[in-house]
């Protein structure tokens, strides 16, 4: 049985993946604590999105270990990883535009995921209470009956986060969640992430340094698939190596 460190919800050690001989991620170690918001930054091509792909099972690792609460994610399928408690949001919002906000949240409610669960699913008080709670969290309580197609870009991003939150993952991974948002939407998204990290861990890939400073518990800097620096925002911003390969540009 794998050793479970109670101070870590996610343990990534010596994680490596090669594509045609090119090491996109090269011997990466990453340790995520409960209730932590870890932000991964770095130049384009540093391997940031690939790391999330490896954790969620979308890409198969060439080597290394990924343990989530002691469970080896590298031996699990994508759907098994989701059911284990790992949620992933990609860069482009993926919502059902022909459905309302309420229906998008309802279709994501975990009770309907199995065939029998879907057949037996009913929009009862428990479901509606949970939908209302999530809608308040993602600033869409007044838009439950609005079709997702008519939401702003930022609201669609919040809705997709809500569709993950309603599944109650213990680890939530977000890839550039504020790309394309207005300044006001970015501020509210920081508020949202600071709120939800109180009862789960979050990994964020982001380029907006103001947003990173507003949300990060700890920052990891990647360069050419390797760990370049790690620590507080102030620490990595002052690191000459980080300034040279990323922040200085």
C-alpha cells in the first residue's frame, strides 16, 4: 500500500513524458497540500498544460509517480481519476450553450453519472439546493434560467467551474481561467478561487501575474519541462533565473 502523507493531497515525483524523443516534462517533483492554491507559471512550451494532462490521465507518462491521496493516478483511466476526486478545466469554456445555467449544473450533478443513476435521477430538493448553492458561489444565482449561449465569456468560465464544483472534487485543476476576461471579471474570479480553496486544493496555470499574486499560496515555475523555481510569489519574482527566462520578457 502506498504511503499517504497527510500533509500532501497530491504527490508527483520524477514525472516524465517524451514525445518523439523530446522530453516535454522532465523529472518533475510537485507536492500539493490540502487547501492550497498552487499556481504554475512559465514561458510557452514549458510543459505546464502537459503536467495537468498527465495528472488527469489525458496523456500517459513515460515514467514517474502521481499519487492522489495515496492512489496511483498513472494506473487509472480518465473517468476513474474524475470519480476519485480530481476535476479539470481546460482553457476554452466547455458548456452546453443550448441549455440554461440551471440545466448545465443539473447535468453535471454526480448522481446522474451511471446509467441507473441517470434513469433514476430526479430534480428533487437536494439537487436544487446544491444547484442554488453553486450558482451563488459562481456569481450566477440570478442567471439560472438564462441559456449559456447568452452568458459573457467570463460567466461561461464561472459556469464551467461550477459544473466541476457540483461534483465536489478534492483537487481542481484550471488552465488559464482568466484568459479573455475583463478586469472586473478577473477580480471576481480571484475572489471565487480564494473562496473555494477553503475546502479543496486548486492547481492553476496562469500568465497574468497580478491574478497570480491575488490567488497563489505557492508558485511553481517551469522551464523546458523542468522545475526552475518554487516558493512564494515574492520569492519567484526576485529569482534571477525566473526573471531571465520568463518575467523579464
